[in-house]
């Protein structure tokens, strides 16, 4: 397997560079051009690519402009063995400022490729495609099917990506790998609740503030209660390795009309991270109750809470151990360090597979942490050696799982 991957590795690096050079920022989420480029590159490799455009109303409902998900299916032997989905997402966060390289340049510097999305997770378009290519060239006695699920809305929640593919029965895998990093096998991760809080008062002249209802003043005790809750959550620690405590952040706040007007409306958006032991609906109910209790009881004041998104945590389900064992053995051998299961304090598309009853892990190309890769930060990069190693590990693990 190693020789097959080495022989095609220059092509794999060039493939990844081409993907980085096509912007797919989300927001705004206009991802069709990237999907078409990825499809063309895969077809040049000899794959048959299914294009599955998501209807525009559903895309817009989820805060994006265009989404076309891609599926590649490759059967081995009689095709009666397990179906294993390999999912990576092509949408990325906007690059922001502070880069020392062109975010879309895919520059190679000191053994690493630099660019937005090169680690999260365009890298695993390459990892999975070239691992599959090596399996096809290996002539090993295999039985089953590998599917590439290349989707485009992880940064918006995955609802028009993997969840859409599964709900529309475009795929029915027995197992799933989702994009991850090389030095750990992720079996659990946090969930996330995004909540919008609207505080409505009554505007008034700043010379007579008592004649109105100040929405910003009313928001102050709500903010105090939220920050007290943030500190209280630090006491709770997940039993899952690598997860830590629940988190609460007030990420956005806006309001007011002008300097000389009592503000009649304040809007806040909250991010509440859920550990695997928590239930999303219960956390949402408790958080809304906290907000409503903290709001002053003033005539003319209204407080409205609205869910923006709820992503349940990823929790290990039966069958995950088989995937962990297959990957851990080869990752430890290839990388020369012990690689085992852990959790991560973020949320991913992997949860949609697990929610559908599909044993799921996250494993792919990348360093030991998102901080090392500068993922979602300036100068995001991927060590080329990690890309090669992950491709070999995935290919060997899949060969074990499909062994005839």
C-alpha cells in the first residue's frame, strides 16, 4: 500500500492545492463552483461522480447560497460486504486578516501547504480519494463498498450536507469516517446550541429617558446572569477524554437607534457548547428559563428567545470499537506514536451519521490539534508528511474492514 500511495503522492498534493485555490467561504456559502471543480478533478482520476444539488429554498433556509453534494461509490469483490462512507466538507470559514500567505494560494513552505481549508477539511478530500485509489490498484481480496461523501455545509451545521444525503436515502452506509486529524481517533465531540435573544423596549428622547423603556438597561442583568452561568459551567467536566467543560459565549450583540435615543431593541446571539452527557433540548429549556428569570419585570418590556441551531453531541455507539481498532493499529505503526480514541471540544458533521445509527469516527490528515494547524485562523496549514501518513493509514484500515 505504501508504494502505491508514494507513487501517486505528487498528484495528491497537486489535487489538494487545486481545491484550496477555489474559494468556498461559508458565509456566504456559494459552494457550487468548488463542488464542480472537485467533481472534475475526481473524474480526471477515473471516478464516477454523482452530483446532488440541494434545492435552493432549503439552501437559503440554512443561510447559504448554493450547495451541491458529491458522492463517489466504488464496490469491491461481490459488493456484499460493508458500505463505508468517507465524509469531508469543502465549505470553509472566511480567511480573515493576518495571513503571511495568500489564503487561496496553496503555497508550499517548509514542508507544509498553506491556505484556507487546507486542514479543515479539504485535506480529506485528498486523503480519502487517494486512499480509495490505492485500494483499487492494490488487487487485495476485498468485499464491500467505499463511498466518498463530499459535502458543503459543515460550517452552517451539516443540515444540507450529510443529514440531507441520509434523509433522502441517497446513501445507507454501515460505517462512516469523517474528516479529522492524524494523531488521534475522535469518537465523541461537543454539541452546540445557538440562541438569539431579542430584548424589546420603547424608544424615547435621551433628554427624558424615563419616558421610554431602555432595552439595553434591561439586557444588562440578562448578560450578568449569562456570564455567571458561564463560570458555573466550569465546575462540570465531561467523563469523555479531551472534551472538558460546557461553554457559554455571547458572540454577537447589537441594538440602539442613535446616541440621543433610548434604545428600543437589543439583539444578542449566544453559543452554548454541550458536552456528550448533556441533552440539547434540556439545555435549551434551562437557558431560556435563566434568561427570562433574569429579565426585569417592567411594563412595556418583552424578551424573546429563538433557536438558531441545535447540534447534539457525538456519542460513541455500538460498532465504533471496530473502526477504532482498524485505524489505531495502522496509525500507530505508520506514525510511530500511539494513536488512540479521544473526544474534541467542537462539533462536526459526524454527529449526523451517528444520529442515523451509523458507527462513526473522525480520522484524517492533520496535526495533533486544531491550534497546531491554525484551523479557522490566519496561516492555516497542513504538514505534507501528515497528508501522506493519513492516506496510508486510511487505506490500510479500509482494507482490513473490507477484507473478504
